[in-house]
C-alpha cells in the first residue's frame, strides 16, 4: 500500500490528475512481482514526471493511453532522467497486464495480413499437425515476408521470382547456410499454402533454390566430461540464483535436456514417491519419463526451499529479478555464458546445448548402448543418435582397415 510506502506523502501520488487512480494498484502489482521496497519507492516517485509528460501530450485519461504514446514519453524522459525513464516501461507492462491499454495501431491496414498469417497458423496446427514451435517459426517467417511485400508495394497476385530472390538475399545476410535453409523451407511452406487456392501463382516454390547443407557436415559441439564437472563445481551455490542455475545445468548435464524442456518443468513433473521425472518435449510433442537421481533431486529441493514459486506459478524455475515471471530459454543461455566467464574455463561455445552433446559422448565412451542413449535424449530414431559415433575416436581406432605398406602386396579383399 502507498500509505506504508510513503506515510507522509502518499496523498500526493493518489491525487495525480492522470495516473493517480491507478497509483495504488501499480504499487500492489510491483510488490506482487518481487520489486524491493526501494525500487517501489523510486518508481512511484517518478510517476509525477510521467504524469506531467503524458498530460503535455494531451492524454486525458488512462483509457486513452497507447503503446506509441508511452514509447514517445519514454524517448523524451530518457534524455532527462536516464534511469527513471524505465518507469514508463514498467508502467506499460502493468497496464498491459491489467488490459488497461490499447494497441493504438490502425487495424484496417494490417487486418488482411494478420488474418492471413493466423489462417496459415491454423492450417499448420489442424491440417499439418505441426508442433507449437514450428507454428511459431513459420508464423514469424510469414509475417516478415508479408511485411516485405507491403514495404515494396507488391500484391500477392503480382509476386514474381525476382521478388522472392531479393527477399531471400536480404534475409541471407544475417543467417548461416543451415539457418537460411530452414528459413527458405518455411517460406516455401507459406507459398504452397497461398498457391492452394490461387492467391499466388503455381510454380513459385520450385524456383527457390536453397544453400547446400550436407549431412554430418559439422561435428556435435562437445566438451570433455571433466570440463563439464568443473563448470558445475564453479557455480556459486550460496546465492539463490546460483542454486537455481546449478539445478538447471545439472538437469541438462544429467539427462541431456534442451533449454526449452528445462524452463517448462513444473512441480507436477517431479514424482517424488515414484522417483521419476516427466519431461515434455516441445520438439516432438511427446512426454519422456526418466529416473530421478539423488543428485538432481537434492539440487532441485535446495532450490525450491530457497526460492519456492509464488502462487499462481507452478514452474520450478522462474525469473529471479523483478518482475517475477516465467523464465525464457534465452535466459538459460545468458546464465550459461555468465558462469562460463566466471569459471575462467576454456569453453568456446555460447550455449548450454553443448552439455547435451557432451553427455551423449560421455555415455558412449562408458559403453552405454546406442539405444539407451537415444532413449535418454528422447530421439525418435537411431539415426539421430548415431551422429555421436563420429566422436568416439578411440573406439573407431580399434576397428580400422589395415593399410598396405611398401613391398607388401595388399590382400585380395583390400584391393
């Protein structure tokens, strides 16, 4: 409550002409989302400056606020109050959470493109049966392509091969060959969808060339198992964030989980009495049941005791900095990079996915059957797991073919 935060001056914030009616609710939202008392005091004290700037922009009521207006307000305040301007961004998140803000964008100009993108997304889900991650990626590709056409003033019925080539050339400047191949695959899928009912002419898909990417072109990125253990030991487990990060990376190193699988773990996925762990795999839209080891169980329990998820959240791993909320998979990558820098270990890779590959090679070196490794990693076919065989160089040296030397004729079967 503002009365507890500002015992002597709380009425000053409640009487602000524009933001006064929401000041109390804004402070309650800050407290609920884990902002410290000092941060709340600072943000609330900045409301008067935000209120004055918004009224200067002829905003009469909170219902008239839009994202563009708040963005312009932030751009103005950041020149005067470099740190205090963040109050506008925080206020914008609060208003969006409470549905008190409108988009402020013209709906007529973008309605046709938005409807088309959602129609395509629905087709992918209901007809093609694509996973949620695939739908999201294809939706993004379709949005970018339609935006490009809109900027160039090109209608769908007028699309030519040259237009697609110029778009692919532009997109390829910031993508690797493998990423560009996936991107073009998504673009082809969108063009096939448009050609089904004649919105674009037939045959465009066959005229898009993709970069050559060869199977097994690159080796999986792995670390020596001693380096993996050293990285885990280097994590400071005296802090709440260190306990959380240690538990996340231990899960990846023990079960080879993907970052998307770690952030999706909930309290219901850990079955303590059965001693098992249920993993939802977004990539394959399936569930994987794994045994819960004592080391992982202990790490997760210590994390939950230190930082239990507040209601209504059920996720095991949440944001540690305000505002408290769901953790994104990119946050795991940032945490991995941070702990690598602190450990001073020679780790050239930028993401935690190398821990998954390192586990596979470690199991292979300990004579674990290929089928078991595939089951742990959640592979659907042995072909996905067999790529790690190329890294088992010691085992491969034991089964080489003899190379004939000088003066020693080769055997009949070796010619």
